[in-house]
């Protein structure tokens, strides 16, 4: 599930219903995603990329270009990275720069999902802790991806531990032991084929995806690796907040 | 006084000489870890360069953008990476493909962040591996013999940080060190070292110190969290001092400092550490040994992330271990590389209005800053008095060769608040052509010790490719119109030129195989970022994209 964009959409839905609001939202999206210095510049007039204001573009052309991008150029396809509401708003805004006085502002597409913006208290705090960049590689998102944030080393979280004690005691039967060149290491095997063994080396964070020939590695069941050893940057209250976040967003 | 070259060579200790020059191989991004981009090869020289002809041409087939990487050559094999990370091992004498590797197209990151820009500045080769960064911010190691992937590690999450690493990694003994893009987003820059053998983390050093660390007090409130400083190019290494040198990026937000600098704070030195600085780190631990901040409270995007040239030179009768470092503003600093002590500075561009000068102890005076609610014109532009393409240094002439630009910009600041990973420059900064000029760049030769410009060759448009200096007393670079040319290193006289068919935004190198010297140049002009800004300035021209390597040598009969 593309949680991130749905959640963004949810916020946008609440905020934007009339044209001035939509255009304001569109301008905000534009300034963060399109006006970025090396691209179109403020109001689509001042950047390195082609000028967008006063070009006589119609809304359908703008919508198509924004969603699909332009192949073989730096113009990306925003269809996958912006929410429906943000897409609609930014297209309407660029249309307004091209003299379209009454752009379509109806948001089509999926209805809003559960809102991260609506997360409050511990769950909201837990969301920030989960991917807290101040913790560098000591954060959950070094190995777990939720809502498009994080590196999907581990399989998606399907079951949330009941409490912090359970989180620390988490059993990780998938983690095995790989021996390579006389060194044993905790490993998460990704694939074993005739020519290659691909595994994450969990010796230290961040995990390293390694590709070796089957003849050079030995794999063994089980490992001394423990989940509790990689969550040490968080205290008890922080872990508890992270669990609140997981309970709010992980659907069994 | 011009010191005769022979006498000059005699004065140089052998170690620095060896550490700075390349011969048959081109082992590192900057030639060697001293970053001179100087080849001692002299088969091609001022008297015969006119006979230079293409020996072979290689098209990468990756025409989405441009070819901006610096090739590596080791034992007759060239390692080349294209903009969207296709990696090739080529027979360096013939151009035939030994192996090729294609990095899968990554998922989109944050719109408008660096993940949208398709580029790569080079691979590093060491320990039997070819190592490079990716748009989705992994560091990948391939088997040097086969091109098969050996390890891959995530440097950071691009969907959160808006950052990635596309500069050539720096090899330092058993480690590979990478910085990262991201200074234009709300991001806190760092350098990260991994072991070449396993891909495991060795150390990470944050440019912006966290709470409790020295330097954090130079940041207002929580602004350190997204303080920028991303060191987005490639550093240098001195094995004798065991120090890694790197230039760091500007403070973020760029053009608006109210959220990061306490009102009324002195801006003489050490504001928003360690942004816009040259830093020296212990190569084994990543611990900071010294710093020199070049642009305290950088409000012009004059970040200091450019190459750091290490050399030993006579200064006032004493042999000194120095470094020479130019930042985007064109201000070039000469520092003692053991201590970070300021020795001297000189200013490369003709147009410069952001400060009135530099004191004898290296402090900026007469700051002319952007102002909220106003649009002000500044020179140079954010494209720099030089862009990220490198200078070169010849130990034979003692000169630094600089592709300098004369561009300005209009800065209009805004006070947008930081959102992690999102664009955070806080201003509009369109590039402007300065009035009353007919040329907008020049290749210069500078004596870094006296700070004197020795010669200067003007060019109509802007030069955006790296320099190469050789033992044949030649200096090579290319222009956006497609000309690749050689100048006399002592006089600047143009001795040879060849139309390669696409603009130059990459680098040239020299190497030899079986006694034959080659000059290789990447061609294909950048269509985004600085490239697009430049294209917009000269609408009458088309600075063509492409992705082709052209390799020159003297005809067999004439050498």
C-alpha cells in the first residue's frame, strides 16, 4: 500500500475545496517540487528548466506532462510521487500561470486512507522516531520500510509486538549464519541460486547486501543475532511510542 | 620571477612529486589522491600535439543526459560510468568492451530533489572492486574482473533525505569514503566511510555537529538538524599525515539565515560550523582534526565542496605542506594542510561583489548579503566562478589551471520553513549575464603561491569541463560547443583543437598502454541543473547532449 501518498491526500482533502485554496496549495507544492532552484524557478519564470508561465499550455497538456514526465529529460513523472490532491492543485496552479482562469479542481482517484496527519500523541511521536535521522543507522527505518519511508531489508512488518518487552525479545528465525572466508556472520538470506547466494550481512548497521558464489559460503540455521541489539538508540518510552505508531499503521 | 622548471623540480621532495602525478594509470578521480589531474606522460607535447588524432571512440548508449564522469584506468583497462549508472570495463588501447553492468532504474525519490537529476561523476577502483554511488543512494561494489555485483549498501533513505551520492568515491587505504548531495534540501550533511572488502560501515562524520558536540553552539536553536553542509564532491588524502581532506557545502537554508544564525552574531569566523569549510579528518576514525571555514554564514550558495589540491611548495624560503582550495565564489585559499593555518588567498573571477576583500589573516570583509523583501544582484552566480568541474595543477610550471566563469545572479530570499528532505534554499536565484561583456569565461593559469594570474584565455560562452595538465606542458579542456583543445601550459597559446560533436561537461585524463600515450575525454553536455541554466543564457546556441568517450593518440608513424 502506498501509505504516504494516501495520507498526504487526506490532509489535502480537508484543506482544499475552493479555487483560491487549491491554487494556494498548488503554489506550495510548486515551490517545493517544481520551483526548486535548478528547475522552473518561482512562478515558473526564473529557473534553468523551460519557462512555464504564459506559454499557452492548456490544463490537459499540463496534467499529462506533470503525471507522465518527459522521457530522457530531467522532468520527472509526478504521478507516482505526489498525492492526487497535490497533483490536481499543482496542475491547476500551472494552468493559472498560463491564463486558464477556471481550472478544474475536482480531485479524482482513491478516497483518503487513514491519515498520518491525524496521528496524535505517542503514535505521531513514534512515526518520527521510526525514521529519526539524528539516530543515523540506529533508526528502525535502516531495515524496515513503512509508507514509502525506510529501506526494505526486512520483510514488511505484519504483526506488532504487544509491548516493549516483546519487541526486545522478538524472535527472528529468518536470521541465519553465513560463513565466508573463515568469518561467521549473522545473515538474512535473500536468494540461493546455482551461481549466487545473495544475503544481507547483519554484522553491523547498515546491513550490506552481499553476493557470493555458493562454493565460497556455508549457511547454517539460526544465529546469535538479536533484534534487541539494534534498537539500542531508543529508550523505553521511545520504543513504546514506536509501537503505538506501528499499531496505528500496520494492518494485520 | 619565473623559476626554471628543472630547478623547481629539484626543490620538490620526491614524495609529494610521486603522490601527485599519474603515469601509465589514472587511478583516482583527481588523478591521484592529491587531486592534481596531472599526468607525467610527455610523449604528447607542445611540439607534436598538432598531430593528435582519435584512436577510438566509445558510445555508452545512455543518452538520457550527459557524460560527466572521470574514467579510471588501471593496467590497461578503463572503467567508465554513464549518467544512469551503466558501468563499462574497456580495453584502454582499443575501446572494446570487457564487461558491462547496468544498474536497475531506481524508484522515484522526492520530487524536485537530487534523485531527479540523472548524472554520475565517476567510479573508484580498489581492492579488486569498482565502486560507485547511485541515484537512490546506495553504494555498490562490482568485481573488477567480471563486473558482477559484490556488495551494495544504503547510505541514506532518499525518500526521506532527498539526498544521494553521485560523486566519485574516494579510496583511502582499506576504506571507501563518500559524501552526498542533499544540501539544497533540508538535510544534515555527512561523510561516510565503508570498508572496501565487506561494504560494512567504518565511520560517519556529520558536517553539522549535534547537541553536545563542539560547534553545535554556532547554530541557532534546532537549525542544526537541517543545516546542510553536504560534501557533494570528492576529497583528497595525504597518507603521510593520514588525513582526509574534504570541502563542505553551504549552510541551509541558503539565502536566508534568520533561522540558523542568532541575530547580531559576529560573522567574522566560525558561523554554522562546519559548513562552507575545508576539513581534515583522521583517515582511520573520521574524527575532525582541524577546520577552516571559508564562507562563514554562507548566504550566496558559495559552498566549499570543490576539490582540494595537496602540494608541497616553497613559501618564504620554507618547504611547506599546503593545500589549495577554490570555492564557488572563486576565492581560493592556500592553507597549511597539517594545521589548517591560513597562508594566503586570491580571487579568480573578474566580477565579484559579495565581499570587498579578505584580510591578511583570511577573514572576509565588506559582506554584501541578500536581503528579505529585495532582489539583489550578486556575482558570481550559484553556478560558481567555477562549477564542480576540477582545476588541474602542473608541478613543472607550478601553476593552477582554472576554468573560470563570469556569471551573476539575482537573489530574492524567502523564509520557507524546513521540511526534512524537501527543497530548502529559501530564495530565487536566476543566473544573469553580466552587462557589457562579450566573453563569459576564461581558462587561467595562476601561481597559487604569489596569487598572480600568469595568463588567461577568454571564451565566448562558459567553460564547464575539468582541466587536465600533462608532462608535455599541455593543458586540455573542452567547451560546450564541442571543441576539445590543448593550450601551452606556460603561455596559454592554443596548439590544437578537435570538434568532438557534443558539448563538454566532464573530464579528460591521460594514460598509456604498451608505451603509447592516450588522452581520453568524455563528451555530452548536461541538460539539467547548471547545464540548463547555461543553455537558457545562450538561446542562440545548442549545447548538445550525448554520452561518448573520445580517445586521442599520436599516429603510430609520427611518435
